[in-house]
């Protein structure tokens, strides 16, 4: 079906909300993929979050009446998304990062899928690329790549490995659903998308999978939030996890949903261990309260071998210990006994 035939000529406005920070290397590709969408009734709202490079000037090179740019002092990606949303007028919202790309008929396919549905979210295929020309793009298939109730999508996406993909560019969201569940939590940095999208998806009636819609997710960005692991970021991850789990259990508190939550928490217990003991203890107690986790921490062959014999806690201590040796001159005898801090993280 062509764009002009969408639901008897109804063309709801779609608002694409983009936070941008030092995005000069890739903002052109992101904007070109939007300007060339087969679905044309869109508005593109970019909030530049205090960039120090040429991001703003590159955006200003695009002469398209559908594009709006606002600049602000650096407040974080969630604050920039919220500002873009507040400026938007669309019936449907897509939150897209400034370094990602969607295929040219992504919006058309997703609008068509949910235009007559109430409180439904459209999803898409996705995969990673690392080169700027998409030549190394590969899909990352998930077991939730089909239409299903929202709460089932969240539980099934977490239960096996404890992690899921809630990158917001995958989804098209009705404005009414966002108004019902709330905006982005501006206190969060790391995994703020897990908090936001879990609240959205657990409340939606269905996640409708769009076979022909694709998000090209840029991987390997050192400055991306997903690569950050400072104390502040670990605290953000903890808050996001607890918020997401609360949303899941409020919607469905069953053996299966509790296992999905415990498995999700187990991955972060590993991150918190030896880095943030208070958070580790809270999360570990919560995992026990939920009935325990079945997740095995992923890693190299040696780590998995040690984990199976010694448990993941000791395996992680050894991993950190070996890492501390590799960063020092082991020919110097004083480095043969690592400092206590190298074990405790």
C-alpha cells in the first residue's frame, strides 16, 4: 500500500524527537534518512544539548520546513527528549538518537500498523552497524519479533538472558500512551530507555511487529551512554532497573514475570559487584525475594569455565585481578601483589 492510500487518506502527523550532542560525524545521515521517508507528514524536532562541535551548523544546512532546531545548555539526553516532545504536535512519536538511521519506509509501515489500534505500539527489526556506510550491518533477531501483548513482550524479551533491546528508535508510540505513562526521567543517564520503554510497553495493549521497518543501530560509540560505567551511571542503572521491574510486577506478578525481573537484575548485580557494594546488596536481596535467577553471566571461555566451577563472584575477582596485572609492569616485584583497590574495583 502506498502512502497516499494509508487508511483512506488519513495522514496523522508523526513527530520525530531527537536529542543531539556533539553529533557532527553522523547527524547528516540521520536527517537524510528522515527527510527521505516515504511517509511525508512528519515533523523533525532536534534539541541540541550543548554541543561543542559543528552539530548545530550542520543541522542548519538542511532547508526543510518540517525541521525544527532548539539549542539548550547541556542537561542530558532525557531532558533533551522531553523538550523535543513538549514542542511536538504529532499524534505519533518516535524518539530517535542522532547517530541512528531508519529505512525509508519505516514510518509508513509503522503508522499503517497502528493507525486504527488503541494504545498499541509499533516495533521494528533492528541490527547493528559500525562503519558509516552500513556495509557491515547485521540484523539482531529477537524472540519478540512478532505481534504480542505488551506485558508478554517485556517478559519474553527478558526471561532467557536478562536483557532486551528497548532502544526507542525501534518503536512508534501513540501520543496518548505517553501522556498516560509519563515522559523520560531526567535524573537518569545509563539505561534511561529501559525505564521509559518498559513503562510504555507494559501499559500498551499490543506491540505490533512491522516486518519491513528497520532501525540501523550504530554500535561502538565510546561516548554513548551505554558505554558509561561511572558511579553516577551505575546509580542511574539501578534506579532504571527498579522502576522497570516495578512496572512489570504491577502489571503481572507471576512466577514467569518474577523470573524475568530476577534475570534482568542479575546482569546488573554483576556490574555492581565490587564497584558499588550498597547497590549490589540491594539487588542481590531483590533477586532472592523474586525467587532467584537462572541467568549465567556471559564472557570469554575462561571466564565461563571459572564461573561454572567457582561461581561468578570469584570469577569476576580473578578477571579484575588479571586485568590489574596487565596494566602494570609485572617484571617489577612490587606489582606481583595487587593493591586492595584493584580487587574491590
